[in-house]
């Protein structure tokens, strides 16, 4: 299985939007963590992770989401996730209760509001 991940970051008002594509697993979770944490300025209210282009998450990626939510929470910032309806990631995130630390939205527009 390939472990390539692509990350792009843009700002939309008081929200930082990060689009992730590919696969996030133990081989690249540290890279993704570093890229995301270094991209977050102090003055944003929320970070939106668009997972619409992600094909695979393993336990390291799930832990990354929990860790990022905790880290942002300490800074009084919120993590929001975008998982399109019908995505296989939706079930995984439900089973692992990621929604307990980061709201999950079906569209980017919902998450940015």
C-alpha cells in the first residue's frame, strides 16, 4: 500500500482550511502532523480538515486527529472535519468516536460556517 499524502492549506477568514489527499498512516502521520501544526496561526478560530480526498486512515492517523483536536483546544481553537456522505472514512470516524472531539461535516461549506 502506498503511503503518499498531499496537503494544501488556505485561509478563509478566521478559518484555516487544509485539504488532505491520499493515505495517512504510520509512515507519514508525523509528517502530516508537522505540516498541519506548523501551518496554524494563532489568530484562527478553527482548522478545517477536508478529508474528502483521503482514501485510507490507520490508527496513527486516528491518533493524529485526536492529538490535533487536543492541541487546538488548548489554544481555544476548534478542529472540524469534512467527510463527504458515503465516504468509507465516515464509518471509521464514527467507530473511533473522533466526532466526540471534532465535529464532522458533510461539506466544506458547512464546516467553514
